[in-house]
């Protein structure tokens, strides 16, 4: 009976550890994937499923070849349960202020980052949560710089 219980305990431990490795899109060692599998936005864990409002600079700096630490510094920890061991994909729920577009002027996007076996970004994928017609990440227009000129009235009138 002890041998049977021991084998059952080992099997349960192996299955538990196997469950800690979640890569739903099944990336290869080079980071290639055949099909992107997105988590449901309601399953986001950060901030009670609210997601974050990233800075435009952090989105612009995100690029292939970055390490997990560099991505972590730009966007923080992943927003979904990614597993514990050999995690090769991170998912984020991001919001962007887009006046006139999206509910209440906010566009919500999902971001999936795929890593290769060297733990470097090999793929960056975007998906709109609100509508299929919205581009993610949205094109954010920077504030136009205004120039201010001060004219001196001395050159307009002849002084004695």
C-alpha cells in the first residue's frame, strides 16, 4: 500500500509541476509559433483585471531581442498567470487614452510577447479587445509644439 501511495504522490507532483509550465501558444526554441492563443481579458490578474496605462515611450522602446528583465522594466510583470517554469510568453492588458475612439475615450489592447529559448523577445503581437476595427497599439499623436514670438515695437516707430 505504501508503494502505491508513493507512486501516486510522485505522479501528482509531476502533474503539478507540468501544470506550472504554461505556454498556450506553444512557442518553439527559436520563438516561432503557429497559432496565437490569447487569454480572456477578464482573467488579467494585475489590478483586479484592470490592466495598465503604459507610457508611449515604453511602447516605442519595446523591440525584438530584448531580455525579460528589460521588458519587465518597461511594462512591469505580466498581467496573466504565466506559470512558474520555462515560461516563453507574457501577456499584458494595456489601455491607451484615445479621445473620440473606444469606450469613454479609452482603447484597450492585449499584448503578447514571445521569447525564444535564450529568453529574448522573438515576437510581439497585438490584439484589440474593444473592436476588430481598432488598430493596436493606437497611433498616439504627440502634442504639437507651438512657437511664441515677441515683437519689439521700437523698430516700428521712429523715435527722436
